[in-house]
């Protein structure tokens, strides 16, 4: 996918498909628009991720599920109480109709599972099970009923080759630099950079991708018309112009604290892997990485200074999860999420002529005094190598500019100007010389 040539996501109407579509729902025929309206109403009635609601929709269809809940037929008392409390604040169908109209005025769209651009990968959330979970945000982790989307790219296409880059809001200069480099490098290689639009690491990753002219997606914990934090308003406008703003909440929805943790499951599920760049001991970004690992996706961690409070959570995740991988750059990330065989180059120091020496030649070099000249027979005795072999090795070492011949013997060559002792010798065909001397 070439991120520099965006295509349209389909019809401008929020449904993204013809209004004449009709399907079975709870034993009766309903229109596509009626289904869409029901999904919006269900999202308003109950926070996204509800396992009971998701299962009802799978079994009955969204329209019948909505009818059941509004008639007081929720399968458990807790859900009945939640529906009753929300219904006291308004009529669910009227709220949904107003949300659809508001979506159209924004130039945004509502995407549902029947649409071509629905990202199938998020359906993996139905299998997400977190051990020893007791909080709602850890138990209610089922797939969304619908998405609100601002931007031209088809949602599924944007998520197809995507990597999440997440981390601390109170990022250090080190973390901001790393996140920017990762965002730029991934986007430059035609990968979508996904994050949450927050200050710190999220914003740095988004900006890196934008600076590369690539695709980035911000998954929000509020309505797409009121991105949070407002300090990133200009950044969100840039993302909407060239990438996507995505949310599970109706336009106008507030960024309540639990919604960030609920939102994180989508970032983990929709992408091919998650990179954690800095996280404090208590961290929502670390939670996103936990979910990615639980879903069987690559969970990657950029290590930080052991003295930094902003890396405590990242290091603890590495200790807790054997499957978490250390990454230090784009090449490592692509090795984890890219095609099989796309391996990162092994980090090596600069090659020096001495690296090519065999054991005997190395013994001769090590036998030299740090200063002064030494005779061949003395050098051979110190190296434990016979004189004939020593002479042959000295010839090769002289060709490599490692030793210098004098009238009374040999001495180590001085390092080239501007280099420290033991640095790189002048460029020569070192490998050829070493091979000839070892023949």
C-alpha cells in the first residue's frame, strides 16, 4: 500500500454502503440503516467492549438486541441497571439518530462490521482473556459494535500494515527522540503508525510519521469531533487530513479516564504489533502491550536507562513476559512484524585489520613491546612461534601497516593521525593480505 496516494473510503454517507441493504435481524427483515442506528444506540446505552451486549448482537442482531435491552430483558442484573440508568437520560434511538446527523455534518462516517472497510482483525478481541482479571476494563474486552472515522483512507486498509507505537505522556527527551525516529522510519517504509494521540510518546510517533509523508492513525477515547488533549488540536487536524481519527464513542463524547483503557484494546488488536517506548510503573501504554501479547501479537519494548522512572514499567514488562522482545530501532521492529526472513542486521563494531589475523599472527602482535624495536628471534621467543613462521607473519603485518621494519628489528606502527591507539589502520586490502599470509 502506497500511503502517499490515498483513496476514498467509499460513499460520503456515514454508513459507507447503500441504504437499501436489508438483512435478517432477530427473525425479521431490517434495513442496513436500521442496523446501523441500532449499533449506535447500543454503543450509547453501554460502554464499548461489553461482552454480554456483543454476544446478544451476535445471536439476535443489533436491532433485536436493542429491543430486548430497552424492554428490560438484559441477561444479567448489572447490565439491566446500566441500561436503565442511561435510558433515564434520554431515548436511545433519538440519541442515535442525532449522532448520525452530527456525524454527517462533521464529514465523518460510521463503520460497522458489514462494511467493506471494517478491520476484521479487531474481531480477535472476542478471544481475549486476561488472567486474574477483575476490573471492567480487563473483563469487558469484546470487539466494538461500530467505529466513527474521520479521514479519507479505508479503515481496514489503514490498519492492514500497521504498528502501534505507545508510551508515556511525561516522556523524556530520550523517549521522544526514539518515538519520532520509529514513527518516521516505519512510515517511510509504508507502514501505518497507530497511537492514541496523547502528549509525549504518542504525539512524537504521529509527528514522525507525518514528517515522513506517511500514514498515521489516532485511536481516540472520546468523540472524533473533540480530540483530547486540546493541546494537540493542530496535530489532530493534520492526522485527519492525511490519515485517520478513529473512535468507538459518539461525537461529543467526553474523554473519561476508563475510556482510555477500553480504547487501548483496539490499538493492540487492530495492529500487527505494539512497541512500548517508556512507561512508568503504572502505565496505560504498558497495558496496551500486555493486550497485544495476550492476543498473540509481537509485544516490543524499547529499553531505557535503569535510573529513569519513565522506563520502570517497560523494564518490568520485559521481566514479566518472556515473549516480549527488546527493540532498538525500525529494523528490529520490522523483523518482528514484517515478512518471514526480513531480519535486522546484526550490530557490529567497525572492522579492523587485526580482526582478520589468525592465532599465530595475533600472538606475534601481542608479543611486541608497546614502545621500541624488537629483534625477530626475541619476538619469536616471546610469541612462542618459530622464527620462520614469525618472519612470514611479520611480512603480512607490515603489509597491513600494523608493524614497521627497522634496521635492528621491528616495532609496532603508530596509529594513524586522528585515531586512538588500536583504531582503524589505513585502508588496504586487509583480507587479501591476511589470506596470503596464512597460506
